C-alpha cells in the first residue's frame, strides 16, 4: 500500500483565522477540531513579487 502526501493546501489567511479560533478558550469543541485540521494541512508559501 502506497501512502500519498495530501495535496491540499491552506492559505495563510485561513491558517490565521484557524489559529485565532484555537487560541480563544470560548471556541466550541467542534470548531476547534476543524481549525486544528486546517492547521495540520500544508500552508501555501507566500508568493514573492
């Protein structure tokens, strides 16, 4: 069985929102679970202009 790396990426903006949700102690558990899942995905590198 071959394991492939996930090709899903998280934008920096979404990662920031997820991080803020996890830092807030009043965030409900289901929301925290989704936010944690978002942060486990690879974040797109910032584009250099």
